[in-house]
C-alpha cells in the first residue's frame, strides 16, 4: 500500500488493540468505480487476496461484510449526479490489512456523514437498512473515522480475528 493509504488508515491502526510490531503485517487495496457492479469486483479482489494470505476459509464472512460496506458506500456516500467514469469523481476504495491474528476490511468513501446501524428490531424483510447490522453480526468489531487534513470522506472498517492472539 502506498504512503497515501498508510496515512488514510493511521487513525484506524491507532484505534485497534495493541499489535505486536514484530508481527508480519501485509495489506492490499483497490479503487472501486462508483457503480453497483463494483460490489462484484470487491468480492473478487477479496477472494484473491484472502487466498494469497491462506485465509480462503474465511471468505464467506469477510465477503459478506465487504459487500455490505461497499454497497453502503455506493448507496449513501457517493454524490448523486456525478459521472461514474469521471476521474474527478471521488472513488470508493477497499483496503484489506492482515496481521498474525487480525484481518481488517476498510472502505473509504467521499462522505463525512456518520454510518448509522439500525436496531435489531427492524423489519428484516425490508430490502435495505440491514447492512451495518450484518457487519456487526459477522465481524468481531467495526467502526469508522473521518479522514483528516486535505483528505475528504471517511473510512468504515470491520475487524476479524483470524488466528491466535499476539
């Protein structure tokens, strides 16, 4: 991941439980177009990345969470009326980060609006509104933070425990 990606995710790293600096850390990220087909691309990217990290057995839960985070970013955070192919249109970006015992999925989007989880008493037959409830149910924790400085938007993240504690 480039310097910009490290800067974007630094508040996320600060909000995580302490990580042993000796533990090998790796990351991957991809830009996603402002189109709903991007969810399929995010799932494919997640599958290939998890396979390369020998975490393919976690694909179902992680892919569900990635799909929800990307869908929420596209539905609620990408400005309406923008041309999806315009390079000036802010993009959604998926980041995957892995430490020995943790995997973090983070989705960056151009909105500073707080993501809102609906309560568990919602109508589960509804077509929308369950995304963050599913993220909370399938990950070990989740959260978000606004981007700082010249960077616009926010990062919404979900953490998965994938191995022994460090």
